[in-house]
């Protein structure tokens, strides 16, 4: 036993452990930079298989540029028409939303049974303030977002650069990384790197499928039944669906408030369509997409969701499944398999 430990304490191994400790300290002290690199790695792993196929027909740098910038252009072509389509509904919704809140607040205060349930204490009208204050807050929010847009654009630009080089120089980066490992660990490390790349590479595809399924079902369902703001509510539901549990709950509340003026029948339809969208996603899309591509149990995803949200904020929430997949691979390959 002692002889085995002494073999592990060679000069090369000690240097590796020191570098690994420094790496962990860097991650702990610089969560924003670490998360940005991780996000870049997730997208790079997702796009790399497509680049590998194109690289058989052309230069890898050219194929990487086509895939990365082609994807950005494709997303712009999809997102911009959706926003344009929703622009009119967004304007109407912003104007009418305070009135809906006010009307709901009056209804709550007019029924004694709601007093007994304690709903009167919600004071929705006070929460959302008056229409004037709401509009003022909305304008201030937009201005604040605009002021931060330059820094967000910088982060986006840097992340795209990282994605580009992680894909274009994948083999070089992998070889350089393996050089840091002692010779007796290189083979194991190479296998772990490949498995992590495969697992987290499926995250973007899985998440995109889940979001798209909710947005399409919600939009089409509301549009077919003639519910107002169908495109906007479908978009809101899809975006908020990124946040597990909390996101869908907030989306449902917004949808119900937006259709309150259309009557009870509209509220029933919205609830049923929303339930159908969630049923399809949770019973068909998510189990297949996340289970097949990430091979993770839902309980693990929720545990890492809370941890990632606490330490990395909103971006950590979005990429919690990918973080979970990475750490699970490390535990499985470095510890569990050694117990067998």
C-alpha cells in the first residue's frame, strides 16, 4: 500500500496535482469567467460533430466558420421574425396588462369567500402599481437593459470566439490538455474528455427541443381557439420554460392574467393548452431528449439546479444539466468504476 502511494508521489504527479489545485482555485475565485468558458465548451461540443462531418470535405477552420456563423444567422432569421410578429401584441399587452391587474384586484376584494382564503392580502394592484407607474418602470427597465447591452454584447462576442477556437483547434487543444497529465493518466483522461464532450454536447439539442415543443404547442393551441396574444404568450411560455418548475408557473400566471378579460371559457382553454404543452414536454420530449443525450436522472438535475443557481445565477440555472453531466462523468470514471 505504501509502495503504491509512493509511486503516485512522483515529481510529475505532484506537479499535476498542484496544477489541478490551482485550476480549482481559479474556478472558485472567478465563477463568471469559468462559467463563460463552460458555456463555450457546451456549445462547442454540440456543434463539433457537424463540423467533423464538414471537415471531411473542406478545411476545418472554414467548416467551423460556416457552422458557427451560419447558426448565428439562422437563429437571427428565426428570432427576428418572431419578435416582429409579436411586436404589435407586445405593445397592446404592455398597455392593457396594468388594467387587467387592476380588474383582478377589484374582483378579489369584492368576494367575501376570497377574503376568507386570504387572497385579498395579495393586493395585486398595489404590487404592480398604477398604469403610469408600470409604464415608467417598464421604460426604466428597457433603459437599464440598453445600458448593459454593450457589456452583454462583449460577453457574447468573447463566447463566440471561444466557441470558434474550441471547435477549430479541437485536436490541438485536446492534445495540449493531455500533455498536462502524467503518462499513467493520459489514456484515462482522454476517455473522460471524450465522454464529457458527448454528454454535454447533447444539452443544447435537448434544451432546444424542449423549449420548441412548449412554444409550438402553446402558440398553435391558443391561436386555433382565437385566444388574444397567442404568439406572445407562446413565446413567453417557451422562454420561461428554461427555468424548471418556477418558469412554467410564472408563465401560466401571466397567460391567465392576459386572457382574464376574455371570460371563463378563455381561462379554461389557456389552462388546458398549457397543461397539454407541459404534458407533451415532460412525458415525451424531456425524458427522451435529456435521458438519451445526457443520461441523467431528473432528481440529479434538480439538485444541480439549486446548486448552480446559488453560485452562478441565471446562467447557472440554464446550464445546470450540463454541469450535472460533467460532474457525474468525473465521479463515475474516477471513483465508481474503481470500486468494481
